[in-house]
C-alpha cells in the first residue's frame, strides 16, 4: 500500500492497522507486543518467550502470542506440523520500538535480544555439527536477519567481540545460499572494529569470514585468512575444517585440482576424527567430484551412494542432495545422460519440500542441460530463461555465472551465436567461486572469445538475455518442451522425471485449505487465514 502521510510519529498505513489498536490491549499484552519489536525478522515461540517475558512460564507467553496473532498485531506462518514462524509488519515493528523508547526499556531490550540470539546461535551450531538437517538449515535462514541485527548492536555497544563472534558462526550455513556478500560485509566491519583480541571463537569466525570472502569474489583475502586460521594454535577442529574447505575450493577454482584434493582429504580426516559427521559427508562428496573429473570415475561414483545413505540415516537431507548433484554432474560430464537424469530426479524428490536455494538452482541448471541435450537448444530456450531467472533470484553471483556460461556454451554449440554472445556478456565480472564448478568445462571454454573487453552493464546484459531467450525459436522449432515423454529412454517405473520438469520452477498457486489458504510463490509456501477477496484471486491465478 502507499506510504502514509505522517501527521505524527505513530501513523501507520490503513492496510497495516490491526483489528485491535495496541493502545487498547491489556497491560500484559501491551508489554509483550512492545518487546517483540526488537526482532528484525521472523522468530519462533521460544525466542518470543526468551525476549519478551519476565517469568519462566512459556505457556503464558504462548497465550499472549496467540492473542496478538488473533488481534492481527503479529503474523503467524505455519511452516511445518511443529514449526510456526512469527513476525511483525514493519509499521507495527516501528510502532512497538517507539513505545519501548517512550517507557525507557529500549536499551535493556536490545541487550537482552543480543543475549537471546547469541544463545540461539550457540544452540544451532551445536546441533548442526552433529546433524545438518533440513530443520537446521531452515532455522539458520529464519534467524539470519535477527543475527545480523544483533551483530549491528554489538558493533555499536560492545567492548569486545565475544558476542558478535558467536552470532556470526551459524551464518556459515547461508554463505552458499546467496548471502555471501552480506556476510562478507559484516566480517569486514567486525575485523575493523576488533582487529585483535583473545575472545573465544576468533579462529572459527575467521574461517567463516574466509569462506564468505571466497564465495563473494575475494579469493586472495579468503586464502590469506584461511592460511592464517590454520596457523593459530587455538584453532579448533571446526575452524580447521572450514578453513581447509575454503582453501580447497579456492584451489579448485584456480585449476589446481591436486592441491584441492589434498586440502579436501585433510579436511575430511580432521572432520572424521572430531566427529563432525556433516562435514565428513560433504567433503567425501567434494573428493568424489574432483576424482571423477580427473578420470577416476567409477570409484568416485561408487562413494556417492554411501554418502547419500549416511545422510538419509542421519536426517541430513543436504548431504543426500549434495551427493546426488555431484553424481548427476559427473555422469553428465561423461555422457551418461539416463543415469544422470535418474540421479537428478532423486535429488529433486529429496528437496521438494526443503528450502535449499543452492540445491534448487544447481538442480534446475543440470536439468536444463539434460533437456537441451535431449531436445536441442532451440526447443529449450524459454526453459533456460526460467533457469536464469531462478539463478538471479537466488542471489549467488557465482551460480548465476555458472548458469549463464552453461547456457551460452550450449547455444554456441547449436550455432546460435547471438544468444551465446549475450549470455557470455551477462556473466558477472569477478572471480566468484562455486562449490560444484562447471558441468560443461570444455564447452564453456569455447565462450572465452565471445566475452567483450568492455562488457555492458550487468543488469542491461541480463535484460538482453531474457529478451533473446523469450523470442520464438529460430526456424519455427518449438520453444517449449513437448508434454510427457521420458529422458533418454527412461522407463515409467524408473521414476526419472523429464529433464524439463526437473529444471522448471513451481508455478505460483493459491489453494483453499479448510478455513485458511496455502500460498506458493517464489518457491516458498505459507498458510494464511481467509480474507475477503482471496476466492477471486485464486480464480485469477488458476487461469
């Protein structure tokens, strides 16, 4: 809705006004609502109790939270049978913070908020080191804004880096989910504010910073910080594993696969000895990727089902997906498309209800490559536009570059030089490192001559790519994949979806579910209560 005309400090847009004005709440409700304004992003009932209650009765806090939801002062988003996210609309958050300042509790609430989020960061890291489950990844994504806000408060108020370093650690889980730039920027400020010190977790935070710098396109800084971390006598196994992993990815990016393999192997050995099972599984898959790429394919492929099985047993869906994606890329690289399609379909089934941006973007790209190999470039141009859009939305410039280079290589091989040139020109300039690398290394190398010395503005280049890929295919060929069919002769009971289906994003939808609605949009799903007009909107979306 349009921004309001502010006649005073407390005016809010009509569309954001709750059914019960905050001033008419009962005293306990007013206090609880006021304190929830300290959250910068979503929170769960446990955090609401920790930040907003003066007592130990979590049932009372849940009752207050439910009453605020009923009064439209707090938004509830059921995410799973036992998980509900809550958040305040921006206007109500600002309102509650103004009330906190008026009663003189703003500073105390900010201090308490940092302590609450630091404790949550410690809990998430402890859990994730044992089981990197879908629930852990979801929690890291949910708390990202709150951890960022808490670090901002630390930068402003704290004498040492202790709390800020603890808050930074779980952000490692978002480095490969499109947040590397934000994390790297935070790390810059932390290192400038506290360049030295003996606080706990300095080595671990340095390793996280190195990983963020690498993915954000600053490999020299990442390598220097990673090497420095390994030299610290106090570096824990976790710090060493993350630093070694960063150095291995950097070596892989610069083509030194022997050094990359050695670093990955050392990191895996450290992880195994320390009982860091999620890292052990991931690093085993990294090693398989390198060994398979250098010709030792069968042993590499043989190790990946074990990684997936171990992940499944531990509830580590990320390891399952990662193993299947590595398997898909290796099989693609060696021309074994039917097996690649089956591996990719398995990855897609695992992550169908998982918010894992990296996995979705990588799977979409690999699915589009399979579709193009099966049906040709002309028949899959519009599919590639969808995959480019998905890569842009994920926010990871390295993965966007991977997608543009793969599409460009396939376009050039098909003789579509105009599209290939546009795709090559749109690749983000910089040394953005990706975890899996290019699936079509030899083909991508042919694009180098098409990259202009003075590339166009990145946004303009992406607009041109989208425009070109939306045009009808040259020569009157179909630009959309035919319905039905299987990939490279896969049978119906092989459970391998068509390659195009593996790459294509889920369409927005709005469906009635009892007294509420289920909304799917931009690969997210939320439940909302019934509101006037939703029936009409559902009809329009269905057309």
